[in-house]
C-alpha cells in the first residue's frame, strides 16, 4: 500500500505531463474528426454518387479496422511512400481520421432525422441546396446530434491510450516508464487507470452540461444517452 | 521473400486473432449475461455494486485494463500471454455486454414477469423461459457491434507479444522492410473479419426475429 | 458522482493493498521445473543475433541456442515465451516464467528484484547512425545533442535517462523509447531519430539487416557481462545454471556459438 502511494508520489508530475498530452491528443483528434466527419456525413447524405460512395467506403474501412493498425500504417507504413510524419503528428492524424468515421455516423443520423421536408421548404423559399444545408439543416442537426455524439469524446480519450506504441509520451507511456523503473507494473497501471477515470468523469460531466445547454425543448431525437 | 509467402505469414496470425476473439467474446457474454441478470433482478445493493463495476470498467482504456488484468493474472496463475490476454479482454468486454443485455432485459416489459408469476412460474423459470428468449434476440444488433469491437481490440494483445495478425505484420515489416504492404495486408484481414462477422450476425438477427415484435 | 468516485478510490486502494501484500511462493523453482519436466523461458525475440524470429517463424539466435543446450543438460523440455523486453523482469519476479535469457546486463536495481546467473558473454554498447550522419561524437555524452532512440527498459534506456536526461544534458522529448529495437531501426531509416543506443552486436546485425547504417562509437557504458535472469533467492536453480554455463565455457561451446553468430 505505502509502496503504491510512494510510486504515485514519485511519478505524479510525470503522470500530469502525460495526462496533458493525452488531453491534447483527444482535443485535436476530436476537432479533426468532427470537421472531416461532418464532410463525410454531408457527402453520404447529399453528395453525388462518387462522393456518397467514397464517404461510405471511408466510414466502413475506418470503422472496420483496429485503430492500432491504422496508427502503425501511418507511422511505420507511410515513410516507405516518402511521407515521414513526426510521432505526435502521426498520432493526431490517426486519431482524427479514425474518429471522423464514427462522428460521421452520429452526424448522419441527426441529418436524416431532420428529414427531407425542410430541404423542400428551404428550396421553395429560394435558397440553394448548400444554403439550405448551411442555414437550416445543420443548425438543427448539430444540436440534435449532441446526445449520441457525446459518446465520442470519451471513446476517443480512451482510444488515445495506444499511441505509446509509436513512442508518443502520453499518460500510458509514463505508466510504462514507471513500470520499468519500479518493476511494479500492476501498481503503475492502476495509478494511471485512476488518472484516466478522473479525466473520463470530468469529461462526462462537461458533456452532460453541454447536452442540457444545447437541448431544443420539445424537439429531441431518440439517442443513446451518455456512455456512462 | 515473395509476395505470397509474405501475405501467408501475416495471415497465419489470423488463427491467433480468431482464437483471442473466440475466447474473449463468449466468456464476456456468459459473464455479462450473469451480471446483467443479477443487476436487474438481484436487488438494490447488487445493482449499485454492478453499476460501480460497469462505470469503472468502461471508464478505463481497454489497453490499460488489459495490462492490469494481465499482470494480476500472471502473478496468480501461470497462463501464457495468449490465454491471459484473451481472458482479460473477455473480462473487459463483460462490462459492455452486461450493459447491452441489461438494456434488452429492461425493454421486455415488466408485465410479462408478472404474468409469468401469475400462471405459477417461479422467478427463475420466468427469466429462463419468458424474458431471456426475447432479450437475447433483441440484444443481437448491439451485440454484433460489440463483437466487431472485440475483434478489433484483439489487436491490443500485440503489446503482450501474442503472434496475432498485427504482431506478424510488424515482425515481417522489419525483416523485409515493407511496412506499408505489411500493415495494409493486416488492415484488410481485420476488415474482412469484421465484415464477415457483421454479415453473419445480421443473418442470425433476421432468422430469429420475432414477427410483429420489432 | 461523488459517491462513485469515493467508492472507486477505495476499490483501488484495496486492490493495490492486496497486490502489495501478495508474496511469492517459497518452494524451489528448480523442483518445480524438474517436476513439470519443462522449463519456461522468456525472451524478447527482437534482438538479433542474440534472439530473433527467423523467416520461417522460429526462434533463433545466440541466446536461443545457448538456452536450448542448457535445457538439454538440465534434462527438461524448453518452452519459449516471447514478451516485451520491459516486462521480462516482472514476469520472472512473479513466477510467470522460470527464467529469462534476453541479453541481460547486470544492474543493481534489477538485482534487487531478481537474481543473475554467472556471465556467459561480455558485450559493448554502440551508437548506430545513418550512413550520411554528419555529427561528431568523441565522448559518449556528446550523443545528448542528437535525437536518440532506445529500446524501452534496456540498460541503454537507463543510461540515457540517468546520465543524459536526469543530468540535464538533453531534453526528454528528444528520446524515443521503442517497444522493439527493430522499430527504432525503422525510425532511424525514416530519419525521425538520429542515433540508436544499443548493444554493439545487435547494432551490427541491424546494420546488416537494414543497410545504410554505420556505427560511430563503441564502448562499455552500462553494459558488460551478460547473464541469465533467475528468480530471486533460488540458490539451487542458480547453482545448477551456473555449473552448466561453466561446463559450456570449458567445452568451448559458447566460443563456437560466438563465432557462429558474431563473426563478421
């Protein structure tokens, strides 16, 4: 017990730095994933045939393969095609590309829930297709998507934990470091498990608050509640 | 090394990937099913304990849990990385499967339990013959999602040194210096496995659908 | 939420207390090995020519062949377990494997957790760089000016961490710790790191395997004699292994192996 507390105290600063890296990875992956995911969702719903086909293929491929494989493909595979990205950049890219596929599905669900009548109405009052999407459909769809979308930040936070395998110094890498210096792997991983839990709880509380803030009264979509 | 042997070498890891999945998924299902029944019918204390269990297990990244469970298991019983890794993944998955089955149990209306008790069935009989047959059918779609997640998470045992698809891709990419080809091959095999499982479970879902009970 | 977090903390405290109190079993590992007729040996098969996986997927290398002979002389079957290098010591400590041979150097911190056999070979460290490397390294510490890659948990990792990072000579962000040494080699090839610090014989092997590398520095930093890692406090097993190593040395078996694997 006191061993474990000593370990926690000895590596506390290290764990904090690692947790910072983990949060950074989550934030950047989430934003990248959102922008790309939105494009994919729109492409799949409103795009022409090739665009729709591309979006579908992208979503299926990225959701059908492990993140770890995507990460290795980007980090170790791309240099043989002449594209060498740094460790951090590879991690951002893998997380962003991966998250985009999942976010696209949440957003697509919300866009479909808005229905076609609003598109018809928008066109009838003289807006173009893209104007209707931008000014009428998206403002509603994005708010509607929040309950089901709010799973994604937590899922993404948890999936960042594999990037230590390409030598990124995230929280998990710090745990590994603690495990190899103290030869107490269980204690080290338990310590960072607690740190991860704290981050997940905090993020969950933030998302719940956001969900309440952004709700459109009387206009909810049936969606999964938060993941916790 | 020619391309066929290259691909063969990586593909031979599929046996391990499938092995991990076939241990993790059923053990997670059995554990998840038992826990879900206890959660719903086991009283307040059981429900609260299991809710804490579920929150903890689902709040920690799978790879962190994998390492913790793996080292705990290696400290107590002598298991190979394959078995320790597979069982750990099963335990992790049990928390998610418990939530899936619990949701499905709750969606079968409580009136049916009362009806079953009224015609003289015991609680266990009612669970066994009335609730579960409907529950398990309802659980197939979310469960097939979990199956895909377990297949993908089986790649995490890479970090324990189990020679599954990803580990083999890594070994051969170092010795042939064809990392792009190696990891692309690995990705396609995983994709095939996930696609196959999804199709299979969708068929099962259609076959077992209860007419007029969407 | 608050209740959940408190419950959580309590659970972890209890769990960790349990872990801390668990003590290793007392009976001799040698007896256990002889009873089972099998010795379970851990290695990290990524360190050619000491230990690696050959093209047909079998374990091969200097350590592998040496251990095979030791098991033969102990009159037991040999079962290999391939695991990440940095979990080998913990695995021996926890009795998951009976012993480990993986080009281990002696270090005091390791000696607190496990025992070592007598040395069976002596190694040096080397700095491996790309052929077009333009920097100069005269003293070992000069390597602090470059981006370094090591295998996580090796004595080289320890050397860079304590002698360079903790001493304030370099930033930790300039050190990449890899799970496997061949991953470090791929990154050296891709230009993400400038120097790999590793044992010199495996460094030479990587040079042959990847091409386009050269060694710019060779010396003993933390390395030196290499030993087999044994469970703590099991003198019977230690004596048995030591006597076999002594036999193999006097018969010239180890010298022959060194010629077979290290001579080029």
